[in-house]
């Protein structure tokens, strides 16, 4: 059915005026990273406004390190910034008390308390400064101590390393292996597998030789590769998770050398944190 000439002209004029308005908006708006400024979003026929202030705001993520090592926090932040979209702000937070690197059950217990206090302090600091609230917390500790308390208290999603990387692994294969740093971690991770009823899906756990904080310095490539190759040979997993803050950033170099997918727990949890942060704002 053809539109009357008058209606057609009105529609053409309406489209043309909207297009000019969009072009003017793109040319004159401040040059800052935004979300949702593709033409289909900006050209809003039913809203007469361009974009959405909630959608345009930079996504703000709190990266939580439950260890007391600021060096580890700095490395975690630098690693995620290397893959960070331009519309995301990362704020690092280091536990004020506890172990330099969480690697025992006792340290895990203390870290749960420290994590809660650290996030509380970060939230209060942003509020007192009049800055926007966090959209999501990226909990960059594979043991995720105190994560249930954080989720119960905070108004934003809290994404943990272990949950996010395991969920990702389960979408890539039937069975996964975990490679981590610290002699006590296999027992603690087996507890996690029992709590989450994932024992049948976990092919096994391997340990990288060496001190965790030394590995966190980025010089443990050979040791990490040896541990990954051993679990692949012994456990025949479909996917290998390189787990924990100390081993963050090693996966990309190893992935092309291995016969199965290699997941970096920091990268997997970061991507899921961004996804949940964006979903929460829609």
C-alpha cells in the first residue's frame, strides 16, 4: 500500500531531520568513551532523544585482590587494562590485612573478612567523593573467600574467578583441569568441587612449582607450561584453567602450544564481570 504524497514527504522530512540531528550530535558531543552510540540506538523515532544517559555512562568495575600484595593488584589491573574496552573504568583494591598471597585455609578465613572490609571501604570512598557507584565487583582471587557475604551486602554483582572460569570451561568441554600455585590449593579446590557438585567434571588439579609471589612477577612461563603439559598428559582434560592471581596473564602465550583450550581465570572472570555489569544497567 503506497503512502499518500503528503505523508511520504512528511516521513522523508522526519527521517532527514533525525539524520542531521544525529550527525550534529556525533560531531559536537564530548570525545569520551560511551556505550550504545551506534546509529540504530541514537536514531530513536519513539523517544526523540539521542542515546541514554544510563547507557552512555562508563562502566565502573572494582577489581578486588584479597591478597595484601599491592604488586599483585598492580599486575592484575595492568593485565585487564590490556584487554579493557574504552568505556570501562577499572578501580583496583588491595586487602588491608591478611596474607601477602592467600594459599592456606587459615589465610582464606582471614581473607574473607578482609575482602568484605576492603569493598566496604572502596564503596564508601567513592560515595564520599561524589563519584559514580561501582557497576560490578571483579573478585580476582580463585578461592573467592567471603564471596557469599559480599553478594549479600553489595548492591552490585560480584563475579569470582573460580565460578566464572569453571562456568566458561564447562561451555567448552566435558571435563576440565585446574593448574594453580601453592601446595595447599589442590585440597582447597577439591572442597570447592564437592560444594558445587562438580567433582565428576573436574579431571584433576595440578600445581606449578615455585613461590606464588615469584610467579606473579611474570617470570614463571616455563614452570607454568610444564604444569599444564603434565595435567594434559596425565588427566586428559578437554579444557585447562590456569587459576589464580599469581598465574594471571600466562595463558595467552601457552594457548597456541597446547592441544586443548587454555583458560586464564582472570580473563574469564573479567569478561563475565563486564557482561553482568552491562546487564545490570539495562
